[in-house]
C-alpha cells in the first residue's frame, strides 16, 4: 500500500473509533501525529495530507498546528451534515453536526412530529394530557381512544419516548407492545399466560409474564377492545389491584408498570372499571378534524419518509400538494400514507423510464379517489393559502440527505411558539419589573370581592385622590391590585419584616409623571403610617402605574416588514396577524434604487405613520435601508433593526414585542442565524430548455465519461440558480455555458481523482471570501448527487467564472 493510502486508512480507522467512543474533541490529526504514528518524515506526511485534502477526502482546519479531518466517516455518522472544505480557527468540527434524519420509521422523537403550538392545533390537548399523565408522581395509566387509522399506536410510542426523555423510565428499556388483535380469537388462557406468566407444574419452573418483565416500565396494549371479555376482565382486575398472580401459582406479584392502552371503540367508556383503570383518557381527533397546518405537516413527513426509504429525491408542486391537503381520507392517517406511497410508486415508474434526476409527483400520479374526495373547499381555502404562502418556492424538494426545508420551517414555527412569553420578559427585564407584570396579570383576573377589605378601603380613600387622573383608574381590578400591594408593605412594616425582596432598578422604565405620583404616595404613607418607602418600592409603584397604562391603552411596539420580495412580505404579514397576537404587523415596499435622501424621507414618513408611541421594529433584507438605519441619520431612534427575516425569527420577534413591559430600548433578540440552506426547489420548467438541451447534446454527451449528461445539466443548473440568487446577479446564457461546461468536467476529474492544481486558488479565496462561502455552500448539492468533493484548487476556477459578473 502506498504511503498516501496508508495515511488515509489510519485516519479513517481512528476517526471511526473516536466517533464510536463519542470522542469528538480529539478527531483532528496533524502532520506530527501522523509522522510519529506511522514512523515517517514529518515533511512527507504534511505533503501527503495536503494531497488527500486537495482530493476532497480530508477537511482542513486553519489552526496551529493545521488539523485534518476525514470527511467520509463524519458524513456517514451524520447523513445531514455539511462541512466546508476549510474550517477557520474559531470553528469546531462539532459545530456542523445537525440532527440526523432517522431511517427507522418506528422511531419518533417524543412529540416533535406533532404541531401543538398553533392556535388551530387539534393535537395540543392530547399531547398536554399525555405529558400530565407521565409526569404525575408514579404515573397514570392512559387509554387512547381514536378511530381506525387515527395514529393511536404512533401516539403511544411518542408517550413512551417522552417518558424516556424525562428519564422516568430507564433509557435502556425496550418498548413493550402487546398486540391484542393476536389474541382476539384465541383461548383467553394464552393471553393470561403471556402477560401474567405461569408456574409450569411438570418441571416446577416459573415463567415470567410480560408484566413481570416490565417492572417500572411502560407496557402498551394496542387494540385492547379486541380482547375477549375474560381476558380484559382479568387484566382490568390486575390493574385495579395493582398486582397479579401467574397461572398455576398463588404467588402475588406487584404491578409496577404503567399501562397505555389503545382502543377504536368509545363504547368502552361505558364500562365503569375503565375510568378506574385508566384515569387519563385521551381522545385523538380524526385527520379530517385537524387543522390545515397539522395535515400539511403529516403529508410532508410522509413524503420525507418515502424519500429516505427509497433513497431518491422527490419533487412536488404546491398545486399537487394542495390536492393531498384538501382531500378527505376515510381511513385517516393510514389511508393518507397509502395514497402518498401510491403516488410515489407511480412517479418512480416514470423515473425509471426516463432516468430522471428525481421523482416528480404530478397530477397524473394522484389517485382518482383523492381528487374526488376534495370537499368543503371554501371553508378551508383561506387557511390553505395562508400556510402554503409561507413557502417561497412553487416546488418542494425532498432529499434523503437532509430534512425538507419547508417541513423544517413548520417544525421551527411550532418550536418557537412553545416558549412561554414570560421567558422573553425575564431575558430583557429585571426581577422587580417581572413581579409587576405578574401582579398586573393576576389583578386583572382576581375577583374584586376578595380585595375590598376594610384595610384596602382605608388606603383607597387616601390614595385614590392622588391617582384619580391616571389611566390606572379606568380599570378597578388594576387599581385594587396596587392597593393590595401597598397594604401588604404596610403590614410587613408593622410586623418588622423587610418591605421588599428586590433591589432598586438599574434602568427605570416608568415615565416622570409616574414617579411624581409614586413620590406623592410615599409622602402620604409617611404622613399617615409613619413609614418611608424604600427606593425599590418607589420603583415598584411607578413601574406598576406605567405598565398599567400600557395594559389599559394597549400600547405595543409595532413591526413592519420591508423585503426585496413584496409578495413574501405580504404573505408573512397575513400569517403573523392570524396568530391572534396583540401587535398588528404591517408590510410596505420601498424602491431601493431611490436617491438616499428620498429613501430616508419615505422611511421617516412610514415610521411616523406606524408608531403608536413605543417604537417600531423594522425587519428588512434591503441593503440600502440597512445601511441607512445603521449609520447616523435624521431618522428618530424609535426603531430597532432586524436583519434575520426568516419566518421563525419573525414569530419570535412578534411574541416579544407584545410582552408587557418591553420597550424599544431593552428588548433583546437572539443573534442573527448563520444557517446553511439550500434552495434546490427552483422551478425547472423555467429553464432555458433549448440551450440546456443543446449543451447536453453537443458539449456534454460526447465528452463525459462517467456522468449522465441530463442529470449533470439539471443538477448544475439548479446550483447555478442558487448561486446567482445569493449573489444578486442576473442570469445570462453566457454564464450558464461557462458554469455547466467547467463544473461538469470538474466532477469527472474528481471522480477520476485527477483534480487540477491551481496555484491562484488560495489567493482568490482570501480576496473574495464571501464569494467563496456562497459557492462552497451551494455546491453541496453536487456532493450529495455525485458523491464527490471539490478541492480548493477547483473552487478557485469557479470563483474566476463569477468575477466578471460582480459589480
């Protein structure tokens, strides 16, 4: 074996060992490591390592010493991974690991596949019930009721995984599912022998049953309604007694397992023992009862599952997807999955015939039943459009190597909605302000009869004349909330206890007028009760007055969306305003080519129109506007700039700006995301088909040795569209010809492991780092489709292709 291959095999084997031992911190190898381990000259080791890097087999980190990582083993560990060819000093190899798409369809990560945090969710209550039952001390037995195909067993698996996540059951425990249908027509003794165990009289040996083997675990009885009466009665008695006896034995064994049962018959609930056996009964909604977004997520999940199963890309248009979403399925989830699989099978047949790049799901691939079962369109069409308009592309693309971006978007929307809004306050405010907010929220729902005591009545008579002109007095609940707090402070003083648990505010948010009233109240208390309030209590009263006026007047920070793509901004506005939030989001468009002075004037006019006194959040991706807002200008400082215009981030922003007590000055957002995305769903029908065909037939078909010319053209065209979109440069036939011709032969050279050595590459990458990052990001699709890695020398040539087109 030549020395270069010896080095590669050593790094390959060591990388696998470290991955298996979760030793990710020590994955890198430098030339000294290799020279010492393989007993060779360090300079020679360094030269061979760089050769392996140039071939794309190793990843290089620009550190001291320079480290090398083996790409193939890392990508096999995480099929959703993308690592650039060169890592900077401040980057770690683990920064690029992403959640792996599991190929085992029976593995569900808790409740992550359920949309539970949108206002229309029908699964939010079942999920909350399940969590409550599992988290309850010692756990509660659960009965899941639902019609055939409603996903009862899948939901039971999710509950089991949730218990594992919360470490309520041992992570090493295996799921124990008992299919009661298997015992429907059998002698009940067989079922009882299986779950309770038996004492074998001939040998005197004891055989443990399923319940005995599952101590402190969860046992799932699927289709429990199918059990014969004798079997179900014996099982229910064991649950009620918390114990059971094996067959042919007088020994009593404690039942410590938690029981989850599923049933397709609601009539079971007529049995009085059912509610005693299963304190938590969860009724799963049918597919037809679920919201459009819930239904859409399920469909996208099924297409993602199919693409992983067959290891083949799938493309579907929004119009075709709409048919699946709007149709009704008598067999619920099981029926829907079979329809998705049937359409994939028909498309796969066409894929084999034409040797196409992916499975293209057309209207012809949808069954007649799906099309004829589309009913009640008018009632749901608006919700459908609002959801589909969140997707920027007309076609959705599924790949086995990473999660579909539209599905990931809906998952993230669901996750972002889950966080309690009070958490946002805690991040941005101090404890005293949080206490004010909690007190105001509590006061607004407290019955007044509980607060109108004699002591509060006395304080009311004293303090009301001071605050009677304040907006606080428009709401009697909030007024009495403040009086109760002051009363408690006076009581503490009389008992010798400290007035307040909080320190004075570092940053006061209340207005001067509020502090004047707080000082007046302090003087009154000093005069009538011989008590001087601490500074923190004065802060509390002033802050309470300020926040109460906000609560009453409903003054919130506003948000406007100003995108390059006006259509997307309008769609996002519709969605955000449909989430039942208090803040109304607006969208507007400004021509970015305007003279900067005119642009500034139009922006000022818009901000003044939108602002309601608390400031404006501006979410934009238009560079001239960003530049204008980031430098000194005439625009009043009543705005905050948001450059991450992803829908997930905008949902987070809209949740924070409506929180009580947040101001334009103290609101905090997370750092802008630096995610690597690949929009490979461009509309192929918009291709310059004749030119592509000409390149394919006249240039590529006669010259390429390893590649399918059609597949190469389609893939490279999509990569080019993504690159020019990121660079904001126009399409041209000249650029298309250069890019396709060069990169197709680059792939061939890399397959043959004969890449060009271009000395200027390193200097080009240093001179144009943003261009390099854009190219390196988007050619991931080439790596996925053709399983090759471009060395830096080849990327240098590609950089030169785009330089003449950059302004």
